[in-house]
C-alpha cells in the first residue's frame, strides 16, 4: 500500500468483507491490512477490524469519493 490515507478499492472491499463475516478471499490484501494494523487475526483464523481499520472503512478513500457522486 503506497499511502495509508488512500486505500484501493480492493482494500476497501476486503475491509468490508472482513467486517461482515470475519474472512476475506483476498489473502494478499489481508496480509497487507494486518501488517498495516487495520485488522487482527484470531487463533481460529477469523479477522476483526481494529479501530484503525474501522476508521478507514468508514472514511473510504479520496480517490473513490468522486465515484459516489
């Protein structure tokens, strides 16, 4: 991830998927999100958003704001 303030659509979708069911099919992105302290992994393999991950999911990415308009 180049800039922590600008998540890619793929990263945002993974955060949303993790929020909904504790898992994501995108293991590469999950590893990046874990390294960036946006998700935590439990012993059973499920993920949970950290405070930082929740903030990023709610805030979204400036590069995608124009798409929503």
